[in-house]
């Protein structure tokens, strides 16, 4: 069985992370920004899995579980904030959230 070179395997997480960064920087909708952050977290988790497989250690899988836990917490808090902003401002535009400054 042939092995895939590490350079070729790392292309997917790098592309996913770049896609997430572009989504955060370009989009103004808070839901799309939240989804882009999720894509970046999944790319980081995939990097942990690849690193763990490369060195034959289960540490990458353990770190991936921690990343998944962090992503679940981030989604719950992020969606709660988005619902509250939508209720207060009736828009999901991230520029309109500047009006919430005290």
C-alpha cells in the first residue's frame, strides 16, 4: 500500500482554513461569519488528525475532540448572540452591531 506524501495531505486543511478566513473577511452576515469560523475550526481539527496519523500518536484525535467541543460551545453562544442581535436590530449585518456599543 502506498502512502500519500505529507505535502499533498496538508493541502486540504490549508484550503479549508483559507476559505474560512475569506468568508470572515468578505461576508457581512453574522450567520455566514459563524459558518466561516466553523470551517476554520474544522480545518484546524483536520490538521491535528493528520499530524497524529503522521507520527502514529493518538494525540491528534484527542485534540480533535477538544476542537469539536470548542466548536459546539462556540456555536451555541454565537447563535444565542445572533438571535439577540436580530431581535434588537432586526438585521444580521455585522456593521449594524456597532450600534450596540454602550
